[in-house]
């Protein structure tokens, strides 16, 4: 069996995004303030479910599409988990809240092809 068959969905997403962008694991990890091995650790399966804050930090470099796809994978499964995420949002500083709102705005904005169909 290939090693890749044992990877979880988030590790596959990281592999896909990192290969598509040509970015280095270490540089993205450091830019996000997560330590030099964080992205590698996710890709190798040592981090099974990155937290919301870490996905947010990585999204600054990896983009809105990464954020959306990652959130679909790590979305809270239970009401308790949803409350924990809501609590983290409440504790976020102003800059973090603005970044979250910007990501949500871009993610929910109609694509240009959808706008053209409406006109």
C-alpha cells in the first residue's frame, strides 16, 4: 500500500495547494507564525485536524479558496465544537475579526460568470 492512501483529507488538501503554488512548506509555516515544520507536519499526517486559527493564519498566504476548502474539511461536527469556534471568534482581536470578515466576503461574493448571468 502506498503511504498516500493513509493521508487524511486535510493532508491531501495541503499537498494539492502546496504543489499548485510551488511554495515551500517551511516558508509558508514561518510566514503564518506557526513554526518551521507546521505545514510539513500536516502533510505528513502528524497534525490530523488543524485548528481554525491556524487555518486562518495560513489563508493569508494560501488564499481564500484554501480557506474555504479547509473549513469544509475541519468544520465543527457537534454543537460543542461550534460553540468553541464561536468563542474563539469572540476572543479574536479586531484585526483577526476583520480578516475573517474579508475572507467570508470574498468567499460569498458572486463569481463574475454569475454576475454576468444576472445582468
